[in-house]
């Protein structure tokens, strides 16, 4: 009998550890396992103001923000040079810029879109101006947990292709 109860306790411990890992990794678990954490999450949600992210279809600034958000997410998900990152580059970047970035990356041993070897923790996109033909220039600010933010000048042409990524002046 003693062997069965300790076995059951061991199984409960394994289940508790697995549930804790699943919660820590953002994986869903049953409602029963997540009940103790629910009141704490509710109080945090009530204290924090709701965030809003908006954009407009066909808008260059929205396109730049969409690209950087998706690109950083793709890098966070799988590491460097994932198929998703390649697809995003192919969709958003002008082919000539793609070739320039590849050259820059070989020389600097870093990601040319981010101008860094690591993934930023936060990013923002601020419109700097519009030129003739509705090209949009934006300043993309990339921020890491440690170190100074990096500011990039990014230009999207009227055909919704990014044609320039350079250090902002």
C-alpha cells in the first residue's frame, strides 16, 4: 500500500512540474491547473491600461511597422535565417536592398535589417516624412535589455517595398 501512495504522489509532482513548465512556456494547460494563477492575472490586467496598435491598409508607415514586428517575431521563434525571415525579406524588401544587406551582413557578421547580432526586446516606428510619390521615411528604434537603442532610417517606396535601411542621422 505504501508503494502505491508514494507512486501517486510522484505522479502528482510530475504533473505539477509539467503544468508549471507549460505555464512558463506559454503553453495552455487545463483550467483546473491554472485556477490558482487566475486571480493574480486578473488583478494585473485590471491595473494595466489596455494597449492599442493600429494601422492602415496600404500605408507605408504601417508596412514598415508590420515588417519589423513580423521579422523580429520570426527571429525570436526560430533563430537566424529562418524560412519565414527569408519570405518576409522577399516580400517587403526591394531586391537591390536585399543584395546590399547581404553584402553588409558578410562584412559586419550581423543581421542587416536589425543592424545587430541579437534580437531587440522592443521596437518602435516613427514617421519622419513623406517625399514625392508617397515614399515614406521612418525612424525605427530598436531597444535591447542592455545597451543603447539603435535608430535606423527606413524608406518604403510607393510600391510598398523597403528601399533603404541605414543608421539614422
